[in-house]
């Protein structure tokens, strides 16, 4: 395993939702509480920020300079060049105490994303699927903090985290229909690891889980529930991770500053930064919304 480095030194309040935009060789990520989309370009080390004016839970590539964002007010396209937001649909119109959290696209370009309460209420959120040109589908309700998701390399399993359950769940996934069935728990996260947050699945089908309050990213075998590897991060609130770089060998890790006491922030000054490491295994690619140029369906 390579050395842990800081890709972007920044005090993000709630860094989250990284996704690799292969078309432009850049990493898209968000700072939910600062209402910002970040675009990090590894070749130059530049990190650009775009204020979208409200909580932004996730961002995914779309085409050209347009991305799709899951905002507090629902799904939108966002043009990075003009700053124009175009609403697609808000499946939680009227639920003012909720916001979108983590989300990503499947191999056919459907955007899966879930919600959570802004007031720490239990089971007020839901999990949604947005397919281009179709109405948003509600996949299931009674979600407390919709978080990490990812797919097995054969696209037959979807993994999903509702943070307070401390469980990584598994669904049978029908890619053609975009349907989920047979929800079971794959991994129970030990209490001393903090809470499971964002997640990615590598090319070997192993799960990488970020730990809120746990200061680490862990790698698990979802078939045996065995813990394979741990990466310690000098930030307590580790929020998500995804593979990027030309060969998908770089694991990017987002962190947060919210919920940490002042004296602890002094001890962990890089909390909120974007970290990167080469863990020695490759990731799967990030799919763009709408199944555009970046995706294939084999």
C-alpha cells in the first residue's frame, strides 16, 4: 500500500460524495454544509469550487461541463461554466426538514440517491432512483441516514448503508429493470469503528467503507464479512471514498469538520481535507448519468 497524501488542503465542513469524471480526468466532490461542488484536477493540483446555494449531497458526471446534483430541493443539472441550475424533479417536495445525502449512478446511468433528516429524526428519509427522461421512483422508505452505495463487479448485487443501523446491506440487483430485492445484512460494523458512511466497491468486489467518528477507511470481503485492511486517516469524520486516476488506482477519501470539538480540530488540523492513497487494488469506474459517452453496458 502506498502512502496517504493530502490531495486538497481545505477545511471542508462536510466533504462528501466523490465521483471520478473520467472524460475530464477530474474528481467531483461536494461540501454539503458549505453548499459547494468541488472539482479537483490531479494533473494540476487545482481544486475549483462552485456555490450551488443549498445543501448538495452528491454530484455525478453527466456530459461536457454539465453534472447532475442531488440538492436539498431534489435532482438538478448544474452547468459548471455558467452556474445554471436546471431542476429535474424533487421527490420530497414539502418535506422541508429533509435533504439529499449520498448517491451515484449504476452501469446504465441511473442516479440512485437517498435522503435524511436535517433534524436527526429517525426513518424520515427514503431511497430514490432517477432514470433520464422518467419520473423518479421511490425504492424504499424508513431510511434514517441514506449513505454509501455501490455495486458488485458483475452488477448483480447492490450494497447500501443506512448509517445508524451500523450495517452494510446487500440487495439482489436487476440491472436491466433497475430493481432491488432480498435485502439482507452483509457486514455488521463494530461499534469501536464509528459509523459506516460512504462506500465504494473495488474491481475485486471488496468493499471500502468510510467511518464517521472512526478516523479510518476499511476494506471488507462482503461474502465472508471479513475485515481485510484498514487505512487510518488523520481526521475523525471520514465520510466517503472512491477510486480515480487514469487507471483507477488512486483511492480518494473525503472528510469533515462538523461535529468535532475545537481542541480536537487543533490536534487534527487537516480534518475536512481530501486525501488520496494507492491501496494496491483498482476500483471500478464511475458511471455518468444517462448512460452517456462514459458508460458501457456489457
